C-alpha cells in the first residue's frame, strides 16, 4: 500500500508545476519498450507510482514499468539521446513523441516517390512513411538501405524513398515540421542524379538526397510502425 504522505507530496509537486504554468504529461504510451540504460530504477512500485514519479520531476523525460518485477525506470536523457529497445512486458511512457517502435523497408518497390504513393505502400505492409526524429532511427534506416536499397545501375549508392518533401519553401516531414532535428539537418540535403526535388531519398552514404518524384528505376520505401 502506498503511504498517504508520499501521495500528498507527489500531488503537491504536481500542483506546484501547474501553478507555474507547466503541465507535465505523457505524449506517447507504448507496450514492450524499455530503456537501454535508465538513469534510475525503483523496485516495488506500481504503474501508477511510476507515472507519478516521472510526471513530478521536470528532468524526467520518460519512464518504463516492467510488470513482472514491478520495476519503475526513469530516464533524464534528452529526446535526442534516449535509447530504447524491445522488451516484452514493459510499458513505456514518453513526454515527447519521437519514439518509433519499428523501422522497416517495403518489399514492394516503386518508381513513384510521391507521399501518397509512399503511404499506400507502407500501409499495405502495416506502417506509415518514415519520419526520422532521432539518431537511433536514422541508424536503423541506414542499415535497411545498406541491406535492401537499390541503385539505378549507374551510380554506386543504394537508395530508398523517404517522406521528407519540399512544399515550396523548405523540406519538411509529412507533419509539416522541418527535417532539421536531433538526427538530420538542412545540410544533409543534396541534389541527386541531376534531379533537384521535390521528393527525397536516403542513400547508403547516409545522405538525404533531393530527387524527382518519378524515376526510371524502382526503389523501396522506408516506413515505421508505432
């Protein structure tokens, strides 16, 4: 049973944060996700205890709770640095929305890199077009391009379609946010095969390349599942 005094302390801390104009919450909750290296762990907590511990600590960016061992783990790493792994029976709670559970590349290839077509192919295999938000995701995407990307037969690079797109002023992800973040920068963008946008690909030399929407050759699409 949780001591009443502990609950009152947590409630008071939460009230103080709200009074200061800060509204802590979890944007993402996921099953079977754990930290690679948590900053602190508590044994014997409930899921409710674990949620409260992270919510009232401003420096806590995420929490995971392992049901079998009743272990609550907290991470103080920034969203750019938090590393996660798959682990059965663990609930992950994140204050930001940059965690992607599974990155994959389509078995089907296409010469049409429009966002609508990328969505169609990704959804046919249970996902959505990939948005790269962390270095961890970019590393996984690069591994897939190296293993399953294709080339046009004339250039050495392997490539796959990616969801970054030029809407007239700058390259952004499908949610409208700039591609510049923890894992990518505007300097990543390079013209590819003399075709300067508006679509994009990730190449095997880890460059996001601007390219035409339609190509003479077919390429796979990078996708993700939450």
